[in-house]
């Protein structure tokens, strides 16, 4: 689970950046490392995505973009 690469969308720059999963509790929060900075993202059920902020920028990861192993891990809990 740790160090799994994932695309993180920056809404302010309209582009994807590389992120690495640090921690996930599906449906609640997601923590990713972007350029060595940890970003905690809260789950928004209405849009089914995780949202977080860093350095004045907003970042989004869609729940469906989480790797399959993350989803399987969450279902077992």
C-alpha cells in the first residue's frame, strides 16, 4: 500500500502530478506525498473523490482511481 504511485489532479493548474500513497481509509481520507510533502485529503461522498490542499493549490483523487489492492484492503476491514 505504501509508495504506490497515483495520479493526483491539481485543479488550479489543470494538470496531473505524481503522488505516492502513504495511508488510506477508503471513504474517509487519503494521505499522499507530493514532492516529499504529505497532503491529507478528505473524502467527499457527493463527488466520490478525495480533496486536499497544499501551498494554495487544490488536489483531487477520484475514488475509482485508487489501485485495486487499496479497494480490496478497504473491503476486508
